[in-house]
C-alpha cells in the first residue's frame, strides 16, 4: 500500500525529489547507527601472548566510547557479579589440568581476560584459575588486581573488561 502511495505521489506530481526524500528519510537513522557501530568496534583485536595459543586483550585497544561504558564502577560491578556467578572459569579447571594443555587451548576472550592473570605478569601456573605470584609483579596494574580467590580472579582487571568488549564484537 505504501509503495502504491509513493508511486502515485511521484507520477501524479512529478516530484522525484520529494519521492526520494520520503523514501530515504527512514533509512538515515539505520545508516548512521551502522556507521557508529562500525566506528566503535573497529578496534580491539586480541594479541598473541608468547608461547600461548589464546589471545589476550587490552582495554586501550578499544574505542574511548566503549572503554567509558565498562569503566563506570556502577555498571562494571553489575557485570562483574554476573560474570563471577557463571561457571566460565571453573570449567577451565575441569578441562585443563596441565599447563601445556592450557597454554595450547583456544579459550574465549572472557576466559582469557577474567579467569587468569595476564601473561606479562609472569605468574606460575598451578591450574587455570590458581597461579603463583612472582617476586615482582608490578609490570601492570592488572598484575596487582589478580587474586586466587575464585570469586575475584581477574574480574577487576582491565583485561577482563577488554575480554567482555571483544566478546561483544563476535
């Protein structure tokens, strides 16, 4: 019915400009939305860690708009409580008992960022969610945030926030 109306409008008045304006008007918000989504998600690919099959993620690799969304303490506390209540990290302990098996695993961005300390921290593997701290672990703020407490792990780490954003991109 609408195409009939627009067709008649064009033929009866000869107003091709008005026809295209009416036709394009509803498409403009969709086009702008697509451009915005593309611009904020173009960044943020993972980085290979040395001697690891999985990728690690850095919050600084994502757009400022996305970083602000997860840096808000109010929002992140709600997300963190959701993440910590899942079996995402405990499942790793069931699947990978040996260090080399874990290092060769293709884990999700969330597991990479939230369930283990960043590789650059130099922690020693005991199991996927329990690591022995090195003497000096001040390489990165995430190194200090890591906890072997199964309810904490790296949920306060920027790498966890980056893992969440990388997960959203998929």
